[in-house]
C-alpha cells in the first residue's frame, strides 16, 4: 500500500516547513504499518495553473498526477493563510478537476477507490473551514474521505511561534494525526477489498 502527501507550503526547499513537520507524524504511523509514503513539496515544482492534466511548456503536474494514480492514500497538507488553504493547495485541487474528463468505461475517475485526508497548520483559526473545503473538493473528484482523517495545529488568532518552534498543543495534534493515519489505512484496505460500483454517465 502506498501513501502520498502533497505538502502545499509556500516555502521552497530547504526552508523548514511546519506543515511537513506535522505531516510526518502520519508518515511515522504508516511506517509502523508497512505503508510506503512519499512527501512532495509542490512549491518546488513548476505546476502551471489550469484544469487539464498537462498544461504543456514544462508543466510538472503530469509527474504529480502519476504519483496520485499510483497511491492508495492521498493527503493534502496545507498551511493557513488569511483563514484559507494556501494558493498551492488550491492549484493542486484545480488540477484534479481534469479527473472528470478522464473517466474510464466504468464511470470511475482516477480518484475513485482511493482515500484522502487533510493536514493543516497555522497561527490563526480557520483549520476546520480548510478541512471542510479541501475534503469537499476531494470528494467531488472521487476520493473517499473517511471520518476523522485529518489533523491540524494552531495556537489561536494572531502571530505566534510555529509548530517547529514550540511543543505547545503537539500532544493533541500529533495524537489526532496518528489516528488519522490509522483511519486512512483502514479505509484504504476496505476499499481495495470492494471495488467502486459502476457510475452512470
């Protein structure tokens, strides 16, 4: 079984990513379960705006799409900016819109039969809003989003230390992250044992 985390931080490598730090809690839990996981920092790639699977001219999205196609579990990991998901996360979801035009003869999108979850970090509230918004988009393109398949970390409104700069609230966020990893793995195995039904056009 394979998991893929799309880190939608605005920080290019090798700058420290708080979002990645929390996402790695899930990776640690999956490692115990024998699940391979890859983390991709999208801002390091030239992902063009658009809603097609390949926007040409050096677009890096086709490579990311191939990783999504090969995974059983997808996690969108995003920081909070102005109470919203990052622009990088939004672009990734927009590119998944192409799945609708690529259905197979059973009416399945590339995402059907796969599960997805969400990781959010930030120093201002908005985490539940982001989880809801991202989950809706993932469900729309065909992913199954299990219950309690998310985690978030923040210290309330206004500026403050980052996840990697304090241990405050880590116990809760990390515990919920480990639970999310287990719930995603369980749901992925259940879907693998029961293929998605044919969809009507």
